[in-house]
C-alpha cells in the first residue's frame, strides 16, 4: 500500500503510525525540515499551508486530474485554517488565486466560514479558564498549562483544547506565547511568536515547525522550567539586536 503523510515534519508526530507499513511513503510538508522520512519527499517552506501545496499540484496537472466539490471544500478549509483566514506570514497572491480556483470548483466560502466560527459552550468556558489563569514570566513569556484534568473537566476534545493557543497572542510585552497540553503519556507544547524565530527551541525539545509557529514535546512538567529559560533567553537576545 502507498502511505501519504501530510503536514507533519517529524515521523514521531504522525497521528497514525500505521503509515510506516506502507510499501512506499510520500511526505508532503511545509515545515522546516527536521526528519527526512519517506521515499518521496516534497517539502517547501514557502507555502503557508499544505492544502495550498496540494491545490497547486492540482493546478499544474489539472488536465490529468479531477477535483470534486468535496475535495475543493476540504482544501479550501485547510488553506483558511492554516493561514489564520489569510492573515499569517507566507500568504501570497498565489494563495488567493488558488483559493479562488477552489471556489470555482465547488468550495463554499460562506459555509466553511460559518462552520469554523461555531463554538460550543464547553469551549467558551475553556476560553475563560485560559484567559483567567495564564502565567507570565518576567522575561516576556506567557503560557497556559492545560492538564488532563482540565480537558476532562470541560469535556472537550484534544483538538479543541489545542485550538486555544492564539488566545494569548498579541499581548504587549509578551512576544512569545504557548499552550502546554498534557496528553496521555506526553506533554505537548504549541509555541508561537510575533517576529522571533522559535523553531530552534522546538527542535531542542523533540519538535519542529515554522519559524514563528512550532510544536515541541516535554518529557515531564519539570522540563517546563528549562523551556521557560530557553524562551526568555531567546526574547532577551531578540530585544538586544
């Protein structure tokens, strides 16, 4: 069988490890290369979304390929979510052109926006929890520790929990922020910044990603102190430039 892995820089973070059983493995990714797994690798950090990469592939070979409205909906949703609704760094004229192509192929922008804008009461309560109990450091780092107890108490999915990372974005004096989530057997860090390269920090903690949006893994809660020191050192170096 053929395995196609999308949007995952390191093999350890692939959500379904059965991918390794494939006779051949194709990797499509737009993160900074960390783990060169796969038999055929297409990695391009100039794309802001893997969905844009796949849309571009379709555009280049559209005479040989078919795109269903359902496929167009999925790819448009991927572009919208991975670019923060066309707001993040890396969005280009090509991004909008391919989004327009997907609309012409059946993607319904208003329906997708409505679906993405929906929230549950549980998620709303969780937002209040994050905004009421985040932690700040003297060195300019702001973060929230989301334990399993918190996730279970608010009765939300791990995906909905992870989506709260940018609640702490854009706060003056805190150029790096993070959501630190306890999963069964590991602690994952969703690390973000406004202008500071943080991918090297993520790589140090078994992770990777983009220059200003990356993920990492902590062995235990005690390792968080080391991460905080690394983040504060990065902020100090950036401020002294």
